C-alpha cells in the first residue's frame, strides 16, 4: 500500500500528464470509447442530466456553505454553479495550466478561487469545508485509508461529500480493465472502485444515498445492431437505466453490476 509521500510523488507525474496529455495509443483508444460511445449512450438515455440534477439536489442551499471542488481541472459541469451560489468556493487541481483557465472563468466572482495544489500536501491549508464535490476524483488514490482520513480532516462538522467514480465490480468490466491496464498511460493513478473500496467508504462516512450507472444499461450499445427504430432503441436504454438507477439505491447486487456510482455522504 502506497504511503502519502509515494502518492505525492505519483501526483507530480499525474500533474505533468494532465498538463500535456501524453497518452499512448491504447489510452487514446480507451478515451475515445469512454468519451464517444459510452458518453453518447449515457446522454441518449438521460444518465448525464439526471446525475447532475441529483447532485444539485444533494448540494442543498449553498448560500452558507464553504465548498471544495476537488480535482476540478479547468472546471467540471457544475463548477460555475457551485462558485456562483456558494458562500465560498475553492477549486483545486494538480494541473496549473487547467487552474489558470478556471481562475479566468472565476475572475468576476470575489468569493471564488482556484488553486493548483495537491490536497494531500502541507501546501493545502484550507479547512472547514461544508461540502466537498469530487466528480471523477476519488478513484485516483491508491490508498483509500490516507484519502478518507484527509477528507475527514478538512471537513467541517456535519459536512457532506458527493462523489462520482468508476466501478470495477462486474465481471465483464473486470476483464476489460485487466486486459487494458498493462497498456494504460495513467495506470498509476487510476484505481476504479472495488467492493472493498465501497466498504471502506461506508465505514468512514454515513452514506445517505448511492446510485449506480450503466448496469444492465451498459449493454444498450448491442441494441444498436437490432433492426428497430432509433426511438425504440432509446426507450429500451431508458428503461434499463431507470431500473439500474432505482434498484442500485437499495441493492448492492445491482450496484456492483454497474460501471459507475455516485454517492452522497455525511461526515460521522
């Protein structure tokens, strides 16, 4: 298990990677699949909008909250929403190039700022966050014990944490990722959640709500080969997604069949 110092050293390489995106062929191919077919599927069946709408509900009233947008790069989909509505907004990322772009977007918001800093380092001194938003971030840490302890340290009493990360718990996803990993440019900081990861999180935080994404609905791309209308294909995908969405909130069996999960947590 990696130590904090080892993770800090890895994160320096991660910052360089995201500053220049030096990806090999296989990583580019995976990114094309993830940002192409997978995202198109998620968009067509309503996953993307539904997830962001749920996150806004989970945010609650931001007017009295100090918010940390963790690993936000140059701004995720909800970064400006958070910055415009929070009492205080702090966005952080390892990439100084991305943070410079985000600060340009935040220049007219006096209560918002963005920092290029590793939140595990002593350089990050901010504390007492009422809300931490970690979209596609927590799975970048190989040592969950260190990550969860740090999150707890910087959260105010009764604070909330919202995450969105990939899962590696269904058999077909395990196989694909195992085949891909030896060729992966960013393997050192890509650790999709396992069942044990979820267990560690549940032991550290009070998990109020969990939703799984792309369980049965991950197979909707196969429906595209059927000789039926586009509208019919979308309706099938939406039906499968709604089943994933509702059942994953109450069933770990369904949750762990999914490719992604989002969690709403409260500090113990």
